[in-house]
C-alpha cells in the first residue's frame, strides 16, 4: 500500500509541475500581449478578448494547481 501511496504522490507532483509550467507560459503570453498592445501591434478589442481568454485559462490552471497542492498536503 505504501508503494501505491508514493506512486500516487509522485504522479500528483508531476501534474503540479506541469500546471506550474502552464501557468508560467500563460504569464509570458499575457506579458507579450500587453507589449504588443502598448506598441500598437494589436487593437484594443483584440487585446481585451485575448487577455480575457488568457486570464480565464490562468484561473483554471491556478484552481487545479491549488487542488494538487492540497492533495500533496502543501496547502
């Protein structure tokens, strides 16, 4: 049983690391989006729509990450 628990803990840890990478990528996308908007490369409507999509995806990732951390006993 202990080996099963350790394997599950490792799998949850790997999923958490993947979610952290997704979060970091979304933050980079948001930063690039803001830079492109400030430089006039995209219009306000496009900026707002893409920002909304990125922030929604980031929220979903953060929710899942919080769940993984809870399962790992880090919360």
